[in-house]
């Protein structure tokens, strides 16, 4: 029968892959957030450059149509900036959700690893106890053999002594 630690190994591998997949989602979400922040920076900088260019043009002659077009364009840039800011909020929330998913997967994977370690420790302790019982049994058998051999020697010596005593007593009669 396969030990519990080995039976859980495939489950732990699935948990490991799930954690890795969640981490990839976190990395991708963070990259999308960084890209979104970069786009916002570009929009804001472009808007500021355009406004400065418009201010420089105001020093010269500008007709009403050009001014209206410029203001309309600035309004569109402001709208794009607001949309990008809203997108960044959404992307930040997505990063948070992904991080929470990764943390949950990480905890599950660590929990399984801990359980497997505990099972391995229990299995090792059980093997050690069995080995100790075998060693104790072998030591007991060795001790018993030694006792039997000692008793046999003692019996042989006693029989020899009795035989020698009987022979000496029979010779003396």
C-alpha cells in the first residue's frame, strides 16, 4: 500500500501548478497596470504639451475656428485622461483580485506541503518503531540463545562434575 505522503503528492503538484498559474496572472495584471499608467502619463504629458503650444499660439493671431477646434481637442484629451484614470482603478482592482487568488493558492499549496511533511514524519517514526521492535526482538532472541547456551554449558559442566564426583566416590569405595 502506498504511503499517505505519496498519495498526496499528485494533489500537491496540482496545487503547485495552480499557485504558479495564479502568480502568472498577478504578473500579467501588474504589467497591464504599468502599461495603463504609462499610457495615462503619455496622455497627460501630451495634453500639457498641446496646451502650452496653444498658449504660444494665442500670442499670435488665431481665428475662432482654430480656437474652437483646439478646445474641442483638449476636451477629448480630458475625456481620454478620465477614461484612462478609470481604467487604472479597474486595473488596480484586478491586481488586488489576482493577488488574493495567488495568496489563497499559495496558502493551500503550503498547507498541503505541511501535511505531506507531517505524514512523512509519521511514516518515518512508524518505520523507526518497527525497526526498533525488530532490533529488540533480535536482541531478545540473541539473549535467549545466550541464556540457553549458558544453561547448556552449566548443565554440561554440572553433569561432568557429577560424573567426576560419582567416579571419584566409586573409586573410593
